[in-house]
C-alpha cells in the first residue's frame, strides 16, 4: 500500500524526529540524470595484413561523432538539471523537505533555497 501525501507527511515528520533524537541528520540530493556508456574500447593495437585505412578512418569519425552526440545530450541534461534547481527555489518545497524543516528548523543540506 502506497501512502498518499496526506498520510506521508506525518510519517516523514516521525522519521525525522527519530533521526534527530538519535543525533543523526539527512542530506538531500537533487535528482540528476546522466549518461553511462558500457562500450569497451578496443585493446588490440596490432595492425593486421587486412587493415583497411579507409575503414579505420570511417570508424574513427563515427566514434568521434557518437562522442560529440553523447556530450551534447549530457550538456542538455545538465542544463535541465540547473533549470529544475533554479525553479525549485520559487516553488513550495516537497513534503519531505517541509517535514525535515519542521523537525530541524531549517532546510536540509543540499536543498535549494
């Protein structure tokens, strides 16, 4: 059973109260997306008799193009992340952040304010 917002706020307050009484704290991490690549770089550096320089050059160009595309997409993700963080400064904080502030008297480390 998932809790709705009405029921989750008191639960968050309860949890943070228990953490505070134990001398513990909570750090907020703003959600962020990134790109992972699982492609292995070729390790064989020997040149065989059947080596085709044109094919090798085409593969290198394609590899560099893919890398540029990945970097451009990551840049877009980074920009979206920064925009979301900036927008969060002007919106009402999520329930979990408000519950933390109620118990600790301040926003958690990592929250934008």
